[in-house]
């Protein structure tokens, strides 16, 4: 019997195991998770009537992998789409007030976020030629300044990087963090033209399927993202083992041995490792020092989530997704998600639920605060930005000391090198969010590819 050990019971590991079962029905698949629960950064908790997401708040349907996984698991009736207001209304905290992000060219012309010079620089993007010579890897900030102008880079692109990566746009690789942007520039000659072309192709594909074209939306489940984790856990049954840490991975004459922290070990024909890259480095150091060193070189940043529940009468809130504070503003929050505006039933009647993200690459001081000091600092921000008039009725802090891998300049080359090094070890497959994307869709899409590669390897 073909034996596969999957290390890591987060979204990447669980979805890889589920897809492996589909691809290789007669294989023996074991998933080992170090914590006492599966799900990794995904965890939904209900307290005092508030539905709290510890990690991601949802997934987009721009890529089909997570939505399709949900349907394959029989969760269609549990899916819930983000509100129309959350899709349309997103804000920046700029010039000491909330200002709506433009969603179309007309909005771009009207926005007070840019001067007329900044607006003109953005509107001229389709006519801006791509330089003949470019560095092998370019920062997000440098790409944005070149395509959209300095103002837009300092405001919009900073906000984009802050909201997704909690990173520094001057240090992140555009090819790794936002690969669609340089691809559109290369293929369409312009990012704007690339988006228009992609939108047209999406509409044509929907019509070909007999569906009405629809804008991209965010999704979750009625009871939160834990629903997806629980469904995969139930699908895997006893093949999912929690509370087992992996100490090292060894190559044998006949395959692999995965050794736990104790005396337990698992023999395998293939090993799929989806834990964070720094844990992969520890587990593979005895096998391949250069591989381990490359894995350990991927940097992570700390993010704390301050979950606040306010009485609705004390917390005036526009309908929408929330707001981002570009890092140039040096605010104490990176951004705030208005959870009870995005999805229904996230807060008890008469209350709102918000999640404030703090820390990131440029504000490690916020990640270092005690729970009490963090809540106090965030509440002060809510008084300033959201005009709240009373303390929160509910507060909780969720800490992620190593929350998000940073795809810094050189990351594409590093990933290529990692793949070359890993390919020297037949039957070893590396996954997780440290390589090809940090979003839920990136993880589930990569899991599908890994399952296909393992199936091909078996042959």
C-alpha cells in the first residue's frame, strides 16, 4: 500500500490530504498536527454571542479552489457571501479621517485622496511604456511608483500591502507578493489594460457556463471558517492525529521515516510537509542543511488581532468592509474589519463586532504590548477614527508571533532554489503559505497541485 504522511494540519495540510484521498483512493494517508486542534491559523470561536475569527476572515471567489473544496465537502448550504456594502465600500484612514477608496475611474477622479497631479499620473498608466531593462526582481513600491506615480504608491499600494501582508512595500517582491501585476504589464502593456482584459475573459467564461457574470465576492460560512476545517477533519477521520509534533524526517532505503517528538514514528513512501518554513527547516536539518538554511531564511512578521464588541449606539459605523491605515500614517492599527457589517449574525442584536490588526513589519512595538495595553491603544484609535463614545463591551486579543511570511525581494529566486533542493529528495513535497501565496485560495490551490504531483510520483 502506498503510504503518505502529511505534516501539518492547517488549511494547506488538510486540503492536501483531502485531495490526496480523491487522487489516490487506495493510499494510506496520515496527517500529523502538532497542536491539539487542526486548522492552523484558521479558528472560529463564539463568545458571548460574538463569532470571532482568530485568523482569516474569509476567502475570495476570484480563484475557484476554496469554493470548490467547500462544495465537494457538502458545505454549499453553509456558505455565506459577504455583504454588497462590504464589497463596494472600503476605506482608508488618511488626513485624520475615513475616506472611501475609489472603485472605478469616476471615483478616482473625484477622490480627495490624491492631488490632481497624482490622479493624472494614475490615469496615464495605460500609456506608460515598460522599460526595456528592469531588475530581475522589483519591490512592490518601485513597481507602483513606475506604473502609477509616487502619490498612488504611497497611499494605495502601501494600503494594499498593509492589508494583505502587514509588510513593507519597499522590501516585498512584486513578482512574489502580487504576481498578476507584472504579468499584466508584460502581457497587456499596462496594469489597467490587463485588469480590463481579465474582466472581459471572466465575463465570457461565465456566459459560456450559462451563468450571469458576477463581481468578485468574499465568502465564509454561517458559523465561520471553522466549518471548513471541521468538515475536512470529519472527512479524514482517524487519519488526522493532533497533538503530535514532528522532530525530524529521515530517508531510508525503502522510503521515509517521520519521527515524532516522542518515540512514535511513521513510515512513508511520500512525505508532504506543509508546516511553516521555519518548522520545516528544523525537521529537515538532519537531512539537508542547505535546504534547511534556505527555509529558515524566510522571514515572518508578528500580528495581533484585537477583537472588540461595541454597543451599536456607542459605535457609529458606515456600512462596508472596514478601513486600512497606510503605514505612512504611523497609526496604532494596520486596519479594522467591520465583521458584523461583512457577514450576518457575527454579533448579538444591538452590538457591532470589529477586528483590529496590529503590529506588522513596521510596528513591532504594537505586537509587543500586553493585552490590556493593546486593547487600550486600539480603543483610543476607535475613538479617533470611528468616533466611538464608550469602552467596548467585549474585548479579546489573539496573538500570532509569526503570522505572515514576508515575500521579500529575491523570494522568487529563493523558491526556485528551494524547489531544486527539495527535488533532490524523491518523495518529499513542500507546501504551505511560505512559497506561492498567503491567501486561503493560494493554499487550497497549491494543495491540489501537490496531490497531483504525489499521484504522478506514485506511478
